[in-house]
């Protein structure tokens, strides 16, 4: 039985672009991954919050999606920074091929760190603004 080879760069790119929806987890572990479904559940959770609290600030209404996206960025960093040997042992044990990460992975990691850290800082700033000033600064 041949096991398909999982590409680390592609998995990291999925985590960067669609991590909030769990695409990287479904790529790596398939449809039975519970955490992937937890990521995907952020969409109905966001809709439920918007319906349950229509007068709430938009920041609170999109909080489930925001948290899922931030976790997706973190997971993309963890996947991309994993050594090729550890990656192959965990995801490509039966594929018969070895991973060889190159510079595109480094570019994805830099972009992930920039957007992820910026998004986290912006989220924390906005949350503190809303909690302590009632949104006086925006």
C-alpha cells in the first residue's frame, strides 16, 4: 500500500491562506480530524454570534473566525518550522520519499509571521480598546 507524500511547503501555505478553515489539517489528516472540524465550525459560530447579538460591535461578531485564523497562522508556523526529518516521520512514514524544503517555504513563513503577529497585536489592541474604553479610539 502506497501512502501519498505530504508536501510541507503546501501544508504551510494552506495554513497561511486557509488555516482559519482548517484546510491544512484536512490535507494532512483527512476528514476525520477533529481540530480541522473545530476550525471549520468557526463559520457557523460567527454567524450564530452575529444573529444572537445583532447590536454588538462587529469585532465581537467576528471573534470566532478571528481566533480560528490566528490559530491557523500559529499552526502554519509550527508546520513550516518542523525539521524535514520530523516532518517525514510524522506525515510521510510510508511514502518512500524524503522532503527537501527550499526558499519558498521561508517566504511563506516570513509572511505568516508578519500577518500573524500583526493580526494578533491588532486583535489584542482592539479588544482592550472595547473592553476598557467602550471603543473610544475607533
